[in-house]
C-alpha cells in the first residue's frame, strides 16, 4: 500500500527552482507532494514508463509480470482514455481489484466549462489539493490547439498579463499537465472506441455505431474519426512559466510525445518562455519541441518594465540563447511573440530594431504579433489596427513573417494573457494563518 508519507516529495515543486524577480508583488511557489491523494492512492496519469513499472513493483506485482502489466496500463490510459481501472477490460477482475486498491487513473475536476462565440473552449480545472488552473482549446479549420498551463499562477509579473497578477503560485505536477490533455480529449470525444489490437468488445450502447461501449471511457459515438482528430497541436502558453517547472513539463511532454502514449509529434508542440535563458538549451535537448519566446520589446528600458525577467536575463543573452537553441533552423523557426501595446512598444522604430536584432543574431525567426487582450484593471490599451498593420509590414518587408494573431475567446476571457483562476484570492497572510492553524491542530 502506498501512502502519502512514503512518497518522495517532488523537488521541482520547491521554490528553490524559482529566482526572485523584482515586481509589484512577490508571489511564492507552494511546495506540494506529487501524485498522491488524501486517500493515499497514486495517480497513474503522468507516471513515466519507468515510474509505472516501479509503482507496480512497489505494490508487489511479480517481476515477470511487470513489463506486461505496464504496457497494458499504458495502452488503456493513453490509447483508450479510460478513466477507471475497472474499465481495463483485458485485465483480470482480480488484478483490477488489486490495482484499484492502490491507484486511480486521475483526471482534473472540471469546475466550469465555457464555450466562446468563436468556438474556443475554456475549462477551469481543480486539482486534488483544491488549486485551480485554466486550459483553453482553440479550434481552427485545419487544426485544433490546446493551450496548456504549467503552473497555478506565475512568479513573473509581466505587466500586461493577468496570470502574472496572481499571488498564489504552485507548479503543476506532470500528472496535472498531462491531465489537461487527457481531459480535453475526453471533452472533445476523441478516444477511439476500440483498437484493432484488442479483442472486439460487443457494442452494448445505444449509439448505433457498431463500436463497443467501454465502461469508464468516454464513448464519442459517431463523432470520432481517427483521421479527423481535433486536438492536433499543443502550446505551453497557458498559465505559468514552463521553464520554471522544467522537470514536470519535460516529463509530461515526453508522455504526450510517446509513440505508444498520446503520440503527438514534437513538431506540433510549442513551448513559450518569457526568457528563462539558463533553461533554454536543456529545453531544446531534453524536450526538443518548437520554441516561442515572449520578446515584447526591443530596448532594455521597455522590456525591463513590461517583462521584468529582463532585468535578470537581458535581450542580448536571450537572443544568443535563441541562436544556440538546438534544432532551430529555417524549417523550424523560433517564434517571437510580441504583444502590441499602444504607444509602448509599437513604433516603426521598434519594428526596425526588431528586424535588426533578428538579423544580427542570424535567427531563423518568425514574429507573432499579438493584439493586447485587456483584463479588468489592466494598465494598457491595444495598439490600433493600422499601427499593428504598419508594424507588421516593416517586418514582413524585411523578409520575416509577421502575422497578426487573431484574438480568440476574448468573450470568455480565454485569450492570451487573460487566464487567471480564483486562487489569487488567497493572500500570503491568509496562507500563513492557515499554516499556523494547522500547526495548532485547529484544522
Ligand atoms: N509564461 C510563458 C507562456 C504563457 S503566456 C510566456 O510568457 O511566454 C503566452 C503568451 O501570451 C506570452 O507571449 C505572453 O506574453 C502573452 N500575453 C500575456 N498577457 C497578454 C495579454 N494581456 N494580451 C496578449 N498577450 C498576452
Ligand atoms: Fe508569467 Fe508568461 Fe504571464 Fe509573464 S506573460 S506573467 S511569464 S504567464
């Protein structure tokens, strides 16, 4: 039996991973034990194959069965999308009972699900400890992009970003990051209802599709076509700075990219960083996905003000790290994100300086111009459309692609930089008070 006390705390959840950044507030990262719940059961989603094998060994599964059991579980978890161990039909009933005593499949709880008038969907998710984060799905004609969060809140305080105003910050575990992808597939009805490699199951449901009903799995009926997969791309652009939660983001994306797992190509995954320079090379080597960099300004003065991590890692250091990013080439360009703030960073001169910098560092680059998305209390205005167009033209005329990103999901506060969960309502003082009460045994 695994209980909470026996599991090792996840070091990457500790504040040590985060460097203090000067800013208007001083958020903290809460430590949290990964993968266990109040009932002591271990969450299966998010365990690597090696962790899964050792979790099975821990509960006394005989050594000669471990590889087989691990493959069975992996298949049910990531190919079939079951949400209950009892739904794993080709595992014996006795074995399912044993597994049930020690494990749960694991999904975040959906607190609210909203759909924008442009089809964008946003889920507010609650994790086992009650913390919350948001996750957004953006459907397009040719692809469907899931915007995944890496932290509850963010320790950085980019002035134009709603998430950056949250006081409470905790790293998400690998389970919670993979869980967002699983949940989106659940909600979009994307799990196959039968795989060729498995024995055929009878079609016991009433959806008339000749596909078996799998208890505990989501049964999408006629909506599912393996070719027409809706969730095709993932961007680590939700709440949080992914490179301040490196290990969990890497472990989660490795499961997402695993050919026997969720099987998404690394070319369809993009990680966005505000510029955590010391982690960029590792991200390239150990994760290898596309890189997006939140540049947003071309002078020290303005970038220091709006992206405060710039005081720690300046523009030159950042662009050099981009030039050194493993795998970047003309076929796989680095995306520079640039939020258009009226009168702040949107002059012709700024655009020309951006071109100069990209050339100077010989970067295989494209620029994504993001119209500023307002949120309650935000201090900026979006640049007017003609200013954005003029800015884009200067970059485009220099031979660099500079599309303007169409804002999506603004009506449900799901657009870039608008994400924020209720966790901010707990102040540091309140947390200290709760910790003191706990120590006194009041709760
Ligand atoms: N923390 C990471 C990834 C999450 S933010 C990062 O900063 O890169 C995803 C993108 O949205 C970033 O480029 C971010 O700067 C941008 N963004 C934040 N607030 C915004 C807002 N209010 N309007 C438009 N874009 C915003
Ligand atoms: Fe954090 Fe990114 Fe928002 Fe900056 S833009 S506060 S790094 S989530």
